[in-house]
C-alpha cells in the first residue's frame, strides 16, 4: 500500500515543542554573529520556556541531510534532542565574579572618588560630554525595582534619550555602553528587511560627475554583480547634491549606496511645475505646511501639499568630448587625412619601441605596405582605427591626433571636416536638427541630414553653420505654399554624431533625448543646444496684461524632462505639462491627411526671473523671437508656484511676543499678514520679506510693550501687599506707569472675574519698583518673566530664520498628483547615504535618505526590535540607535516595555507576555537633520510625546562651532591617532617611543571587563533610600516643577520621572 491511515485509537500522542536558542549577544566580541541552534523538546519539558529566558540545555546532537527527499546533498543541518532544561537562577550568571574580583570591587567601592573613576572609564577616547557620561554611569547601575503591597511593580531602571546633530558620537557612545553593561544589546530603530526609503532606477541625481540616473550612479559600485538579496549595501565615494541647514544647495560626500527589492507598489509624486519622482511609499519628502516644515512619508502626501524642490541644480561642468570619440559606433572604415608631422612622430616612436617598423606593423596588425606607402609617404588617407591604435602604442595623446586630422571620410565617400571637440557650433547644429530636422537612412545605406524651416534668416544661419562645421555641399529646396524650405546634405559620419547627441534616425520626434555629454558638459555647449531647440520648436508670447510665456513643445517625454532639469542648471524654472493630441487628425495644405501619433510635452517659462535669465544666458538666433525677447519689459517678480506656507506660525509667535496688533506689525499689509499667520494663505518670497520687515522695524525701534501675562492669584496678592507697604494705590501706580486706571484694577485688584494680563514692559517696571522694598516678590515677578524674555531675546534669530526661508535655494511647489504604480517594471530600487545630511535631490525634488538603516543583527530578515532586542536585554541595557526610524508597531511595543517592562504578544492565535526589565539608552537625530537654533528643541525631536515622556533624561547635543573647544577636540582626536599608531607598532614587535603619558587620557581608570563585573556585583546589592536622600530628591523635583507654573509654560517633569 502507498497510503497510510492514522489509527487514532491505538496511537500514542506526545507533546512536542521546537525552540531556537542563540548565544548570549553580550558575550560576543569583535562584531561576531550570535550562533543559533534548533532544539526539540518532548513530554514534560515542553511549555516551560518563554523567549528571552537564559537556559542551559542538555541533550543529544543530531544531523539531518539538507534538500528534498531522495536527493543527495553534502550539506547537513544540526539540531538537538533535549533531555533536560535548567533555567538561570542568578542575575548575570554568565559574568563570573571570583572572590578576588569581589575583594577588589569592595576596595574600589570604598573610595570617595569612585564615581569620577567610573565616569572617566566610559569611552575616554571620546572628548568631553562629561554630563552625559555621568548620566550613563548612573544608568549602568540604575535603581532597585520595587513591588508594592498592592502588587504594582515600579521599575528601577533609568531611560535616557540623546538627540543630537550628526557626527558628535551618539552611536559610538551607545555601542560602548552596550559592551560595558553585563547584559547589553545594541540595535537600531528600524531594520532594512524590505525596501525602505528608495527611489526608482531612472531618477536623476545631481552628482560631482554631473546629472545621472541613480542606477548609473549605484550599479558600478557593485562591480556588475547581479542583484540577488533583498537588501544590498556597499561603501561609495564622490558627492551628491543636497541642501545644508541654511537651505543652500551644495555637494555632500556620498558614504554608501543601496539597492533593494521593490515593494509591490510605488508612488509617483508630480508637482505643479511638472517635476515628478517615483518612490517607495515610506520615502519621505520635506513638506511646508502651516505649522512649519517636516518630513512626511510619501504615502501620506496629498495633492495641494507643498514639497521642497531645488530652485537650481549645481553640477560641475565636464569637459567637452573629442569629436572623433562620437564616431566609435560606426562599423565601416573611416579614413582620415592627417598632418604628416604627427605621422612621422608616431612612426619614430614605434621604431624606437619595437626596433623596426616591420615589427611594429606586425604587432599592431597593420600591413607593412600600408606603413611605407600610405603612412610614411602620405599618398592616401589613413584608417582612423589603425591610427588611434598606433598612437596609443606610441604614447601619443588622442587629443593631439584629433587636432592633426584635416578631414574625415568613409572609404570611397566624400570628405568632411569636424571640430576637434564638441563645441558651441556643433551643439547648436544638434539643437536645430532636434527641432526642425531629420536624419533619414537611405535604401543603399547612406544618411541624409535634412533641415526644414520657413524663416529665411534661420535657413541662411543653418547653411553657413554647415559650411563652417563640415565644409560640405548642401542641396536647397525653396519654400512652397505646401512645404517649408529644405536644406539637405549626406553624411554617415554626421548622422553618427547626431545619434550620440540624442537625435536618432527618423521617425525621431518621440525618441529625442538630451544626453549626458550635453546635459553635464560645458554650459556654453548646453546653452547653444537649447538655443537651437528653442529657435525651432520654441514660441514666445509677451503680454502687456497677464503673464507672458516662453514655451517649448516636443513629442519626446524624455527630452522634456531633461530639458526641464537642464534649465534648472541656469536657475530657469519651466512648468511641464502634457498636451493630449495623440490620434488627432489634421489636413496639410496640399490635402494630405496627418494623424498625430504621440502626445506633446510642453515646457512653459512664465515667471519674470526665469524669462530674464533665459534672455541673459540662452536667448534666440531666430530674428523675430529674438526681437520680442529683447524688448520684453521689466516686471515685478511673482510666481503662483513658489509659495511658502510654513512662515505663519513664526510670524504669529513673534507678533504675539511683541504684543503688536496686525496693523502695528504689518501696516498696509495687515490683512495679508493675518491670512498668512492663520495658514489660510501661502505667501510669495517677496511678500514674506515685506511682513518680516514690518515686524523687524517694530522690534528694532522698541515700539512694542510685549505680550500680556496673566499673573497667578498668589503673586497678585503679594504684589498688592508690597504696593500697600510702599504706600502705593492703584491710582498712583497707574499714573506712574502711564496706564489707564482700569487696566491696573483689572490686572491686579479685580476679584469678581478673571483678571486680565499686563504687558511684559509694564511688569518689568513693577519689578523694578518693588525691587528695593520687597526683593522676594520682585524675584517672583522676574521668574514669571524669564521664559518670555528668553524667547524675546531669540527674536533676532527668528527673523534670520524667516529671511532664510524666503531667500534659500528651496522652492516649495504644490503637489498636483499622486499616482500608485505597479513595481512590476522595477527590478531594483536604489538609495543613497549622504554624510552630514539626510537628504538628496532626485529629479529636482528633495527626498530623505536612509542614513543609517542596517540589516537585522539577528538574521533571517526579522525586525530587530520585534525579534526580541528588548527581551534579550532583560535585566540589562538596550541601546537603540536611530530610534526615530521605528515603525508604529515597534513604538507601541516599546511604550509598554519602557514603563511596564514587559511586552505583550498576540499574533497568529498565540498570546504571551515577555519580560523586558531593562534600561533603554536611545539616540535620535533631529527632525530636520541638524538642530535649528531658531526653533524650539521640542519641535525638532521627531518622536511622539507619549514616548518622550517615558524617558527620564533627554540630552540635546548641539554641535556649535567654538574655537577653543574645537581646538581641544582636534588635539584630542589627533593625539588619539598617534596613540593608536604607537600601539600598532608595539603589537608588531617594533621599537616605539615611550607613550605612557600620551596614552593616559585615552585609558579607562577601570578596565571594561572589570567594570562589567563591578556592575554585575552591584546589581546583587539592594540599598534602601535614606530620609536625607528623600528630602534632597523631593526638593529638586519641586524646584523643577515650579519652573512650569508660569502661564504658557510646558510641564517640565512628570511624576513618572519621580517614580523612576
């Protein structure tokens, strides 16, 4: 029989459980991966182990052959049949503390200087950060977890968050702390187990090598290896375009490149100007909204939102290629006439190198007759391929060869001349042919270059250009009522050059392209090409009323996209739109029906600044268009696209701090200012500058009284008592302060209704008035005023930020369309990691880069946190880097883990509670990449308030240039290099200089292994808080709470921190 039937009644059923264990990560060193082993348990051993527990297993190790049944394999899997299970009974059982270690620990602990020594043992090679290191030292030991009589558990661990600028050492500190803790786990907020922040392969990136697709940029770093894994990363060099913290465009070093498997669907974001970019849904773009600017995932972007785009593209100009390099695709023989002097120089070098010309000819596969009768005597043309081969062997530069060529021809064809390099004339010629020309392949293999235009001046210009470039004879067909004038000549060589310049053979209109040799070449060549294109396919309309327009129409979508980016090289903004004309039928003048095959891409240049830049840098040769453009009148700059929404909250806050009405702040622009403040309207850069000027003038002149502050009842009572003691009445006080009597009464004396507020300047005068008689009350008034005065002191920096917002290189363009696209055509998506920046420009749009996404350290493509980083760190320290990158599911899990110190799991029908009794040390980057000192720090931490409140200490680590500190830091780092190099020589057994004094600042007072034992030993001791300690903590807690009592202040500390 081939089938088996289960005999339930006679079968014996045994409980079975499959477990997977791994080495304790804290016991590994040097970046080792924890090894894993699969275990099988039976009968009463099952159901006793939960994830995260430390266990010792005994059993029989077995192996099983890999592969399908009946298939032989040389690979085997190992597993273990478990016979017994032992749970760890003592905390940090894996840390062996001998009696000698315990004695040394007790001696160290008795030292009054122990805290300083422990702090100095935390990453001594990292300069400064003394306060942060003290907090981390305290976190290592933490407190004692408590279980109250009612069963409620209070954690004893301290949670610390460090938010700081890139490059200040947050990740290094986390890594070091994870090694110091007796049980430390280092993880990242998000593991790259699927496509994260990525762009499509055809996205164009501004690099130090020009504008190129991200695929062309990334693939060479993988050296031709096929994309096989879901996530692949490699180090990279070079620079890419991005924005700095002052919104200025520039180049930043590229650190790494990524290629990933795309998700099922991608999103295409298109702006009102026609810029578009295809990205993965989690990719973030910078959005300007009524509350400021923030990074938002593409899947949450909606039409109408304004996203950051580049107002210009800054790329280094490449060198123009040699013209003969544009002929390499021609397979038939090209013959050239060359200056005899360079031929003699090449032959002389070959004879010196090989001994005889016969030997040289044999080595280079050139016939001896050709060398003597063609080359040496100069009777006939020389094949170009042979000449270049000989020049290379002789060490003659290719540019010297190109400069010596007098004419080119195909074997048996007519001769033409070519410029040494691609120049303005040749680029302008390519632009004319791309617009109103064609390249037609003849039946017998020849190529006809045809140019059609109805303007006689442009025809004459073209004819002269052809004679100047190629010295060829042209055929001219005059204009008729049915057809435009035509100029024609034949040349396979010119056709090959045009193909390299993006002009294919007919039908060409929908296949035109702007190649990199023009897009990234010298600006004079690019402007010449664009001038030819606009001379033929461009139009210009100048209106006295309404907006003028300069347009380009093409059937090639690719050409339209690249011309739009090419114009951005010159700061010219064109709006791209599609004219749906495919299938439209028309009739030519001679009666011939025409069917339009393709939609048209139209680029419109409308704003005055861009049109004036076009006139200045590109212009027209077409006489009528040139005349119209040059006579264009100056207009006020304006754009309906480049508007700013995020200035409103800043304007409103500053005006409120100064206590100004809209009319006092903005004058005749009061209505517009209020609309901008409320977010009802976006504002142009020019209008924003006017609003800023109004506020700045009022602030500079001192014509403001400041925001009104409503005092608390206790303080108002003290002020009244002080005034009575000083023999002041409400009337006398009003007279002295030059205020209406009712204002003083309503603010200080009214009891029946809620009192009104007093301006800051008035309260300052009251403080000064009471300072001599009642300094205590005056000090309380000063405490009330202090937070507001600090904000007023920062107003000049707020003005600076607003001016930066209105004058940077960022354009805020509204999103016009969000389209979901299947990724079936995308084999791979790409991402870049940019140093000192978290963004790069793709297709003219600013996108957030991955920055620090790493593979899951625990293998099998699982999420680090979800796979158990917090559970594995139970009773230890979990160091979580890039915590702001966590997904919402991880955040909800960490909420419970940080407060309740457990994680509840309910998935796939399985429910469990896992222990995570650990301290959390987390690091995050500011929301905008770097701290902006013009904004509140709370606005720049991209974490929800509920998660922030679970951290007991939050450090803001700002990288401010300070000459003295920077000098000391540089000396510390450079001496560290010297120390490392001396140690390296010593390890190699070489003679080194005495370096004990040099090494001392970099040597921890306590050896890291000893410090781990010290912490493990201390964790087994449970101290009891003294009454004196309770009083000190209580006083400090109340002092901190008191700073939040002022009107409008935030809560500085919660009872949650006191419990910890």
